[in-house]
C-alpha cells in the first residue's frame, strides 16, 4: 500500500550533496507541514508494503534532531509492518524556530513539545491504524513520557531509547540551582557558556559522545555541514530549566504511566545516566534493557549495539502482542 497523500502542504526533504533517499522511503514516505496555531511543524508519514499495517509508531526525536536522521530507523520500522509518523520538534529541524536567533535552543515548557506531538498524532489519526506505539529518543523520550503522563496522548505502549531522565552534567545541586537562578534572572534565552557546538556544527568524530559508528556519524554530520537551516546551537538556560522541570515531573509521576513500556539504556552513555532509566522503569513497572557499551545514540550506533536495541524492541512488541 503506497503512503497516503492527505491534503496538507508538502514539505521538503534535505538530501546533502544530492544523496538519494533510501529506495523504500522514496516510494513509501512523504513529508508535510502542519500548523499548530502559528507554529509550523514538519512531519513524515511512512507506510509498509501491506494493506494491513501491524499498527502505528509515533516517534519523537531528541534535541537538535530532525526527520532525516531517522531514515534508517523508519525503514527498519516499516519493514516490521508499522506505519510511522515522526515530527520535527518545534525549534529544530524544519519546524518553526522559536527565537529570532534560530540557532538558539529554547522552550518554555516541555508540555509544549508534548502538545505538538499530540496535535500531529490527532491530525494524522485517520492514517494511523491502531495499536499505537509512542516512541522517543533522549529528549524525545521525555516528551513521550510527559505526553502519556499528562494525558494528551493515550497509546497502547511506549518505547524509549535513552530517555532524558537524569543527566550526568547536571547531577550537582549547585549547578542545577545556578542554571535555574540565571534563567529566572532574565537569562532564559541566553546560551549556556563553554559549549562546543555554538555554531550548530558537529564536533569531530573523535570528540563526539553520541556514537562509536564513524560512518553513521559522518552521514548525520553531513546534514548540518551542508544545510545551515538544520543547525541548532547549545541549550539556553531556559531550555535547561524546562528540561529539569520536565525530568522532575516525569520521574515523580512514574506510577501514572499505565501502559506497557520498554526503556532502553545505553551502557556507555556519557550524557543520560542509564541508572536513571532503570530506576524509572522499576517505578512504572516497565521493562528495562541495557545495551552494554553503547553510547547515547542507540539508533545511530554500530550494528553490534543497534541490533541489540532492535532485538529488545522486537521481543517487547511480541510479548505485548503488538
């Protein structure tokens, strides 16, 4: 079944250096712009080669991320029989930027992200057969959990990859207090100092904390290097304050996540503490699986790690009969 073409404004797909789309996505995926009030959101809808999809996966990316980064993952998911909807979060990708300085990473409240995700899911509901699996990576995992806990989306299951529930760099109360205080003192829209990615360009592979896969990192980096519109700089004080508040709210309300859930931890993650993911899974009664040695980006990692993540996802979906 070819992907449906709803009556929405078509959106562009970035192809660095004219790189072709994966053949299957060329035929089975489409990008659109939708509008939540005055905010433009870019979404991708992809469908499997079947007239009877297994269900739908609604995916939320992490900070700085965008649809194209997940082409390989979308292919993996439609091969498993799912329709896939993925949304560029506001403030990044080709969705509306929030501040005049488009490189600044800012949000007022993570509930805004959650509401955008719910809006996209509702807009495309006729094209998203049930059961619905809500899926997110890093920041996107926090958005997914906040969406369910706040009640704006009611999926049949949740899958989170290295969800942002505890950050190594923000573990000290002094640092947390300083960031919150600076934000309240009028610096919410100012960048944190001493950040490597002030230009929005990726750091060299040898300095990256995301993946040990050189080729996947090179492809991901090429989008930022060739397309300035996709770039996003370091987080602002306001973004960090909103992130801290969201993580606290989600962790406090783990018992309100009343759907089956899988939480993937990256064993070598230098960004998100995998122990925070395990603790949340235990509190909400979800399943926790760690991928030993993997860095933060499980879907961008080497096959030895990436395949373990997908094996856990497949086992979870089978257990839940999804």
